[in-house]
């Protein structure tokens, strides 16, 4: 495997379900990101992990819960979602210069998980 | 305010035509990076180019070229001799000295055979 991989690629879930999205990067990077892409809206940054520490949480509802067990893996745990949470969820990674970031490095993206909440 | 504007929502051209995608940005930062990404129907965002604010040299990569002009705050992308495989949504983005990428709304490019 190369680059950034995401599983599953497609997910349909009910509002009472609990599911998890998985992201794995094979680039040796130390920062990972979750983005949400809804139809007709700009990409929204949800979470950032740098050196396994969460450094950004852009006012994301608590029904989305990230987990970063190591610098190569990132999860997004989902529970009691709403239909408006249906979107493409993209994971990205980059190589940052330090725990406080500050570098302007390129983010590389995975193929995304298309989520439909019924 | 930090902002990226891609005024062209959708462009449709016939194969082999040249096409330019516009990107205009706003920032007060002196250090920043500009990016272009391609998003084919499969969904993955593919990195195309990164340009820092101190480097105004134009870049050419095969059929792709980029024109960065700080005087007009623009970073335009031209595809020469377009091909059907170029059909995708193209995003311009601005990155400041934190993790935030400020994204344009994207331009959907349709190349007809």
C-alpha cells in the first residue's frame, strides 16, 4: 500500500448506529487530518493531529470522535449521526516540522469515505 | 480576511482546447503557500502544485502550467491541449502559518471528446 488509504470507501448507517472510519498513511508523515466535504460547500477541516496530539478541533459536534493511536493511523468514531452528516469524509497527512506546526507542508489525501446517514 | 475565490463554477471545453482556471486569493500574511488539487469523480484529492509566497516564477509541468502574480493576488492554472482525463473538479487553496487550508469552492472542468 502506498500513500493514504481509507476504509470503508462507502458506508450507509442509521442514526442509532455506531461505526468507525479508518485512515492509514504510508508516507512516514507525523500529522493527520479529517475533512468533511458536503455537496455545494467548501471542504471543512474537522480535526488535526500533530505528533499524535490533537491540535485542532473546529467546533465539531461530539457525535464525531477522533482517535490517533500512532502517527500512521487515524480513526473517526461515529455515533448517533444525523442525515445532514452525510458527506465525503477525507483523511490527509503531512510532514510537519514540530509539535507546534508552523511549517507549510503539503497535505496528501486519501480516497475518502462516502457516508450516507438514513 | 483570508479568502480564496474560484469564480468559474463550471467550464466545458472540447478536447484539445486550452483552458485556464482562475484563482484569486486574499491574505494579509507575508508568508503563505498556494496549492492546486484535482478531484476526479472517484473523490480523492490529488495534489498538483505548491507555490510559496516568495516565489513568483511560473511553473510548467507537461501540459499543466501555473501563473502566480502577487500584484493581482492570482494563481491561475492552465491546461494546454486538454484531454478527457482532465475532467475533474479543481481546487485552489491557501495555507497560512497554521494547519488551516482555506479552500476555494472549486471549478468543475468538463472536457468533451
